[in-house]
C-alpha cells in the first residue's frame, strides 16, 4: 500500500475499523464504506473483496488518479459529499493525521 496511513485513517473515518459497520446510506458496506452500486462488479472483476482495506485502496486510488494526485479532492470524492462542512472537516483531519504519522517515521 503506497498510502498505508491514509487508507487506515480513511477506513477509520468510515467504520472505526469495524468490518461489520452499519452505514446510513443504502448499499454502502464494510470497513471502508464502499458503495456496492458503483464498485461491486469492478472490485469482483479485479479479485478484491468489497469488505477489505484493499477495496479502500483501490477506490481511493481511482479518485486520486481522477484528481491528478490531489489527495484532498480524492478524499472528498471518496466521501461523496463535497459541499458538506462535516465531511470537509473529516478530510482535513485525515490529511493532518497522515502528515503527523509520516513525520513520526
């Protein structure tokens, strides 16, 4: 995982690292809050379990590429609600915590 810290933080923000997390949005499942309506077939075709950190990495990397490497925009796309203050705050926290974790290495 190239963005290991970020993926763990993203999963934590989605489920508190609970593989059995219940999500409020219909069709969203698992540790990474993956929307099955958009990702189930593609993940399956690539041999990735939908309820895995690998699925989180795959979906995040899609958004990262789409946003030309901009992590903030990729996280906002992943979260799906760009104009929401709470989501924006979560994204800022993820980026700050990732920076702190990388600094400690």
